[in-house]
C-alpha cells in the first residue's frame, strides 16, 4: 500500500506525484502522456502510454517441447494478448512442431502465419479489441452451445446422425469464441482504458466474465457429449418411445431457457432475472428425477446411455446456475429496488 499527499497547484487544480518505482517499470518520464479514467465506484486509474501499445511480441523456443506443448504455448500467448508470436528452433523446426503451429492457427480467431523459414515461423493476431463487445461474445457463446444441444436432441428424436455431426462441428467455433473472450478479458485487465470500448463502464466485472466464459465453454462441451452419445447409439433412438422422447425434448427446452436467462442476468446485472433462473433450476432437478423414474424397461446399456444424456443436461443446468450466482453478485453491487449502496 502506498499513500500520496494531494497538493493544490491552482484555484481548481489538485495534483499528486506518481510512485517512482511504478514510473520506472512503465517507462514514464517527464512530458509523457498517461490516460486517467474514473469509475462509478470512485476509483481513479492511471494508464501509461506503454500499456496502450498492442504490438507485444513473444518468442517460443521449442527446445525439448513436443508438438502438444508448442500448441499449448501458442494458445497461451494468444490468450495473454500477444500481437506477434515467433516459434523458433536452434536448428530446424521439425514437422510435428510446424504442424502444431498450423493446428493452433486453425483454433484461434484472427491468427495467421506471416513469415516462415526453416528455423522460425512468425504468426500475427489481427484481432482489434475495440471491434468486440464482451457481452455480445458471451451471448454468442451461449447461443452456440444452445444450438449444439438442440441439434443433438433433434438427432436423437429423428435418428439423424447428420444433425449430431453438425453439433460436433460447432464445438470448434464455441472454443474459438471462448479463447477470444479470454484474450479480450486479459487485454482489458492490462489496459483498463479498453474496458469501456468493449462495453464495460469499468473493469470490475472482468473477473466475473472469466468465470462465466468458462461455464459457457463447459456447457458447449456437454452438448458435444450428447451428440457423441447419439452417434455411438444404434438407429433406434436409444430404445425410447415417443412420449419419453417428448419429455426429454421438453426438458431440454427448459434447460435452454435457463442458460439464456443466466446470460441475460449477467449482461443486464438484473437481480430479478437471476431469481427467476434460480427457480427454474430447482424445477429442472425435479423434472429429471421424474423422467428417470418413468423410463420404460430397457437394457442396462440403453439405461446408461439415457442417463448420460440426462447427466449432460443436468450439468448444463448446474453451469448455468453458477453463472446466475455470479450475476446476482454483480447485480447486488449496484443500487436497485433491492439494494441501496451508500
């Protein structure tokens, strides 16, 4: 903790000194410009010019890295907001390392190879944070997971493996949105002046958005699991009759409503929406028990597969309700009909 004494420089101007250590670490000298921003909570933030530059570079020397480690390192540097990433070897990059670079490129939005030599590959990210709104990206990620879930359920109801394959193919897009969200969240954390351009009045919700994004990514994974179960099954709708299939589809629609409400509660920071979503979650737990209790007589294999589908839906609801809890916390941090902040 460092305290500063405020001094008066003129009739309407107050001033304070910047900590010398902070100035040295950030390259701030006399005559330099800094960005000063205030938040609704009364916080004053000072951002040096150096923090606004986005041409940050990272070099990954493969050394003893295997291909998977190289790919993970590239994704990690992308998430941390690097604009340019070099992948180098002391001698020549081996085939697996080269393939790892291109595999990472295919997974990440806005990333492309700009230079390649036998011992070095350079990739550059063209993503401009100011082109994205974090709330819109959260909504897109939820919508992608919901679409995957609906395609998996339609595949089950119609014995249509093509729909299940379509759901699986969307998982890559969901992961791209998730990793892009992480990149933007880290970027806004390092440079608070960007938070406003991404739709936030201040940086307070960033840590919450990180958790929300992860839960939405796990929801998409649950939908992927459902599609895989349908593909692994024979063409008999897991042995289910029409009434049971309808009940599971109705249950899925209620899960859809919950995930949609959860993101709406986060984006709007609305406590009433969060309360409604909590009530929906309790109802879903009862529905699942009812479906399991009323299942027709089936083989152990079929019962296990159906149970896996219902578990995926239950886990989706649990991830959604975690988002709702975060939304409640954000909502209660602001004055409303429920809370007065003084």
